C-alpha cells in the first residue's frame, strides 16, 4: 500500500494512481511521458485503460517517449472562475487538448501554463513540461513554443 504525500503548499487535487494509469503517472513523476500501445493493432492508447479501445485486445505495452514531447493545440478552454479548489490563484486557467507529434491519434489534455490568453490559439505548437507539485509527484503541462 502506498500513501500519498500531500504538500501543505499545493492546494489543487493530486491525480490518483490507479491500476490502469500508474505507469503514466510514474513516468510523469520522472518528467517523462509514457503511453499505452496495443501489441495487436499497434495503435497508441490514451487515456490508459485495461484493453485497447480500437480492437479490444487486452495485450497492451507501455512505451516511454522521454521528456522531449511536442504537439499542436487541437482545442482549448479558458475559465475565469475556479472550477476546483486551488485554482483561484492562476486565473484564467487554460486547459488545452493537444495532438501529440510523437504518436498518431493521441490527444493529451492538460493545463497550458505561462501563456497570456491572447497568445493561445488552435494550431499553435506546444511542448510538454512538468511541474513538481509535491516531493514525489509531478504533473505534465503544456507550454507554448516561442
Ligand atoms: Zn488494438
């Protein structure tokens, strides 16, 4: 059994590790991206699950893509009211769905950080970056490539 450490400074929800997503978050904690891949149809799978959503195969492997991850903004939302506790200090919160360059068909949703609202647009190039939220947890985020 593992016990999640929580920082007194970090007020936002910390993603829970589950049997399906643990390798994703373990890689994120090391500032790397790991994505499931179907061993039968060879397609990438995200978000993680117990079986391939494309062909139903339960034979899945994890591929680590390292720390050099880029993509293109497919869609985004911007909120000026905090939807969850802890977000009241970084408004507007910009959440981007990004098509990842390194794997076809995978879109990853995460906060877009360090961007002014007027800089954000569909089609813009972004790079994955990680922020350390506790001693042993990190979150993948998107940042505009400038
Ligand atoms: Zn498959």
